[in-house]
């Protein structure tokens, strides 16, 4: 089992005081909320469907599906230029002087969002990700070979966390042996760095410098990979500038890793504790796998993105002031009982499931085909080889949250 006692990016985080009133003081980093946010969303949806907090620079938290759908379409008045749930202090924001965006299309508004997104989409069609499917199947089997004889493992650290970084490295055409670095960098930016801006800036700069080197290399030595393809992409008759390609690679790494490992980890956590669902899936056909993956995405939606009001705007009885942060609580929307029957239950064969785990509107996830494939292959392979497993120490399970929610320590034993 991997030793996590000397975590290279873990550090102290600011102390917090208890929540006085969810509607005016919610805390997205409260350990209870991170472990299980559903009761807070249920309470807020009834009492105050668009809540506010002054914590972490202040933000708004919508909880109703209808509101999330509407807000995702309020473009560009709800701007995506700073989609992280806590803004960087001004002095740490990197201007770069190029005018280009550090993580387009996710951190861009139209028209920049449109042309950067269009440059990416052809590389994430079901056909374009076929090589990654074969690769993922082999990878999952090799990972399981590494621990199956031990009678147990950390299903987050030794399995879920190992898959997306290798798959995206293979697609980008970068060194898969650097996967431990990629994990450290992404956690530094998106998890531990959320409340520690210096840490976030440090890893942001490391990732940028790494891809600057890779892009410079591909301009001279083209390969058969996504970085080369982006280097060769033309918009309006001109090649994408280096800074744009670097930003897009940064986004692939950050958006492609934490999200998908969280989804795989949450699903394994679910199966470890729900024997009926686990046994049902060990005998599942393709149709059941398709609905089950969607349901696990709905129930354990990992990703909350953010917007900032570009001007004063009224919506749903509240006024977002210019600059206000709005948390795109897609996970909360997916638990809205007005839209999902038995919203609080995992229904593996749920037929009507218009979840928004991948977002909605113009920023809807560009990597959803890849994410679904990785989830399905990872979970099917695990259950084929390890049909019986349980949590070995439920008290040792830890969850990360805020921007991307999922288990980070998940010890299991195989029976
Ligand atoms: C289960 C895994 C994943 C989940 C739940 C997820 C979720 C999301 C969500 C909610 C958004 C919308 C962001 C917003 O509205 O601001 C998004 C955007 C995006 N995702 Fe994913 N994602 C996953 C995996 C991936 C993967 C594997 C990739 C590719 C490597 C990827 C690439 C992107 C990109 C490029 C965007 C930006 C699209 C745009 O702004 O036009 N995602 N994702």
C-alpha cells in the first residue's frame, strides 16, 4: 500500500469557526459538509435556495436544478474568467502580458471560449479516444496485478488516483513515469492549494513551465499526440500561439485528473459499502453499466465550478453585485427532488437521468466521453477481478472537497 504519511503537498490550512446559519454562513470546507453535503443542500433548497456566505472572500450557493441550469446560461454576465471557488489574491495573479488565458476554454468567456473549445472537441469524440480505451483496460489490469495478492489496498491511492493521470499523459504524449509529479501538481492547484494561494501559485507555475517546454519541443519534434495536434491547429488561418496551447494543456491535466479519479473513488466507496449494488454490478450487462455510471455521476458529482458577476445582476430574488462569486453547485442540483425521483437513493438502472455532473450550457465538459470511458473501464475491471470487497477501516476514509469532491484515502480488504 502506498505510504501517504509524508504527503508532499499537505500543509496546515486556516482554522475555521463553526457554522452559525447555513443560509448566511455555509462553509464548503467544513469537514461535515465535505464528507456529506447532501443534508445541507436539502435544508437550503427548502429554506434559502440561493444562500450566501462571507467566508473565503464571499460567495453564493444555489441548490435548485432549475437555477443552476439558468445560471449556466447567463453568459457572459456570469463570467468564467475565474472559475476556481476561491479567488487568488491580486498579487499572485499571473498576468503574463500575453493577453491569453491560462486555462481556456474553462476560464474564458465568448468569443475566446468558443474557438478554444472547438480546437479541443475533435480530440475527445468516442472515436478519438479509442486508443485510450485500450490503454485504460491494460492499465487497470496492471494496477490490480500489483496489489491483488495483498488481500487489500487503498482503492483511492493505489487505483483510482493512478488511472486518469496516466490516461491523460498518454493522450497528451508526455512521460507517464511523471505521474507522481502530475498528481502532486494537480492536488497542489485544485485541492490543497484552494485554501493556500501561495501553494496554488507555486504549482500553477510548475505546470506552466512544464508545458512551455513540451510545446517548444513539439514545435521542433512533432509527435502523434494531443500537444502536437494543438500546436498544428489553425484558427482563422493562424496557428494557435504557444501561450494558448500551454493554457489548454494545463487545463487537460487539471480538469482531466482530479475529477475522474474522484468519480472512480466515490463509486468504489459506494460499492464497498453497498453489497446489493456491488453484487448486482458484478453480473451487469452493458445497458446496466451505462445507466449505473450516469447514476454514480449524478449521486457523487465531484465538480463545483465558479462564476463572477461581471455587473450587478438580479436573479431569483437576490442581487449579485459586480465581482460576486457564484458557486456552480452542479452536485447540489443533481439531488433536487423536484427533478429526480428518489433523489437521495442510488438507482443503478435509473432511466430518466438528466444530471448536470458535467455542467450545462457552453462550458459543458469537453472530456465527458473520456471520463465516462475511464469510469466504466476502471469499475468493470475492478469488479471482474475483485467482486467482493469492503472498507477495512471506515474511520480512516478521508474526503477532499470544495472544488472537486472525492475520497482521498480509501482502505479496502478483498474477501
Ligand atoms: C468525471 C469526470 C469529470 C467531471 C465530473 C467533469 C466535470 C466538468 C464540469 C462540471 C465542467 C463545466 C465547467 C463550468 O461550467 O465551468 C467541465 C468542463 C470541462 N472539462 Fe470536465 N469533467 C470530468 C472529466 C474531464 C476530463 C477527463 C477532461 C479531459 C481531459 C475534461 C475536460 C474539460 C474541459 C476542457 C472543460 C471546459 C469546457 C469549456 O469550458 O468549454 N473533463 N468538466
